[in-house]
């Protein structure tokens, strides 16, 4: 449960912004999106390798 303490006279928009930031850090929405469809472990590994190669290529271009 997320608790956002609101100080006396504090703007409700600021409290809502704090709540949204805390909620985003929990990662609930991100996890729900990944669970919508099953991805085989082999496909996850393949995607991770592709991403690593891409990042390494970008780093080599910078140098």
C-alpha cells in the first residue's frame, strides 16, 4: 500500500505527483504488461543478446 503524507496547505497536484512517482517505482504496471503474453526463455535470451550487441556497437561508434 502506498502512503503519501500530505502536509497542511500542500497542493493536491503535488501530492498526486508524489503518488504517481512512488507508484511508478513499484513497477506494477511494467510487470502487468510483461505478463500479458508469455515469452519463451529462449526468446528472452535472444532479445537480451541482440540488445547487448546493439549497445556494444553504439559504444564502439562513440570511441
